[in-house]
C-alpha cells in the first residue's frame, strides 16, 4: 500500500498487476481505492489512473481474462488498461504515453502530443514572443 505522502502532488497513477497471479489482481482494487481516497488533483478530483496487466509474455491472455479486466476497469474507474511485459518492454511506452497525454491535457487544456508521438512538456511559444539569449 502507498501512503498519502507518496501520492501528494501526483498528476496521474498507474496500478500494475501480474496476469499470472490472481492475488495480484485482487490487490489491484485495493491499490486503486487507496489512490482514489488519498490522492487528488488541485481541484479535488481524482487523479487519472491506468491499469497495466503485466507479464503478458509469460501467460496467454484469454478472452475470459480480457472480459474480467474490462469489467474491472469500468467498475474501478480506470481510464484504460494495457497488456504489458516489463521484461520484453512490450506495451509500456503506449500505456505511459496515453497517461501522459491525459495529464498534460488536464494541465494545459490542449492536446500535448503531436502526430509524431512527441510529448511537449511546455506550451509552444511563438518565436516573436520568445526571450532572446544574449549569447
């Protein structure tokens, strides 16, 4: 379990469970509840969270598991869920990018990812408004 101090100031969350461990899947709901009850955006709303189903390289993801995780995602109010493998570096970039897009959209109010999947960490300032370096 995470404590409030670990979540303070967070703009997004990730809950990861091991697809080969039913116990891990059951604990994911407690982790999400913990986040929802302890970590909030400055306006008081819950932080956006995604669910990552890890170790998909070690076991087959059955249609039954997909249906179970889909229902879990909706019930626990995750933005989305992703099949991932940390060992094979599969699906992680896509999952993180989707969360970052939501966080930046919440922060800046506009799409912060361009068509090349490049994340802008700062708003684009027109060149005529940029301060010039004295170099």
